[in-house]
C-alpha cells in the first residue's frame, strides 16, 4: 500500500520542569513535555488491488521525560 497524499503535521506542546542545586556548582533537572498533533485521516491506495483503497485515522500524541545533570562554570 502506498500513501496517496502528504500534509504537514501541526500541533501544540505543554510541559514543565524543575532544577535543584545539590552542590555549589552542580544541579539536577527533570523535564516533561506533552505533544499533541491532533486527529489525522488518510487514504492509502492498494498497489495490488488497483482501485481499492483503505481509509484510516489516528490521534498522535507524544510524552517526553528528560533528566540531566549540569555543572555551572
């Protein structure tokens, strides 16, 4: 099956984080991001059965958690 059309993905992001200084020049951090790209519908043409197609839809979301250590010069 091949996808019959392409379109850009647009969405929104929300998140937050905290950073904690545990020594004079060292900090630790953790961050969270939620990305939502909304609902998308698409049509795929069947390469084997010419003329046949499949319609599908999806809701795309992504959850990201990041952590890190920082040394401040």
